[in-house]
């Protein structure tokens, strides 16, 4: 029995476990679950994830796991993608929490309004968009500063912290973020994309 991932293809949160499972060489079944057509609100899906969100991972033994970064931690356990060093592992957690609280709520949400919602730019007020851009650029400045002191977010090696932050940073342009002033971040995006087993957002098993 393999893992099963309930996911929406365009979602960066859903891309994270897809990418890591590919890098780990794990076979898995993908169940397309689109948040825009009610698929995350069915009785069947809410029984799997009462929070009504994708991604949702079902382990080979039938146990369920929600939250993309929890999936990364679970899947990476005992592999080089989760640092063995205690401090670097804690740094990894730090950047996973940062991604969910200080990055994704701005960069992913701006992208969603501008590039994924049917109404596009017309569906978001200029004021709300300005708030999202202020928060997103704050997160990008923090990332750029980190990459001045270390090659990877958890320190010395590529890890799930990089996967989590790559998911929405590499499509930040779709939320009207300009990365021109963030050279280290642009270099890091290229280095992440060059990792063994890397696949893009469109990849599916
Ligand atoms: N913190 C969650 C966020 C999951 C999330 O917001 N998923 C979106 C798609 S990217 C979703 O399912 N939205 C549907 C909804 O909120 O109703 C994670 O990292 O997995």
C-alpha cells in the first residue's frame, strides 16, 4: 500500500509533499481535490480532514495527516532532508513556522487573488492587495537576509525548510511580487530547482 495525497495541482501547499515524495522516490496515489468546486466540503472529504483543506495525506497504514509542513516533517524523518544536528533541525522548524505565519498568508494569498480566482484583480481591493504586498515583501527581506549568512535556510544543507519556502516564493510573480531586488533569493530558487529529483509545480505521478 502506498501513500495517498489529496491535493489541488495549482496549490503550493499541495506541491510541497508532492515534491518531497518525488525526491524520496516514494510512489503515491494522487486524488485531485479542487477547493473551488466544493470537493473539500463533501461529507466524505470532511471525514478525512474536518478542517476542509488540502493537502491531506493518508499514510500506507490508513492514518491521516493534515498540514503541509507536518507532512514534510513526517516524510523527511530519518532522511537528509531533515537535519540530524539538533540546532539545524530547530532552525528547520523555525523556517517552517515562519513560512506558515509570515510568508504564505501574504505571498500565497496575493497569488491566489491575482492568478487563481476567477475574478482576478477585480476580486481584491487595492487596500487589501497593498497589505498583502507589504507583508510579502517583509517576508522576502527576511529571507534575503538569511541567505546572506547561510546557503540554505536550515544552515549547511538543502532541507524541507527550503521546500516549504520554495513552494510559494518561486511563483511569487503570479502575485505581482518583483524579486529583482532579492538576488540571493533568486540564486537560491535556481539552486533549489537544481536539486536531485526536483520537479515543478505541474508535475504529477
Ligand atoms: N496550513 C495549511 C493550509 C492549507 C490550505 O490553506 N489549503 C488551501 C489550498 S492551498 C485550501 O484547501 N483551501 C480551502 C479552504 O480553505 O476552504 C497547510 O499548510 O496545509
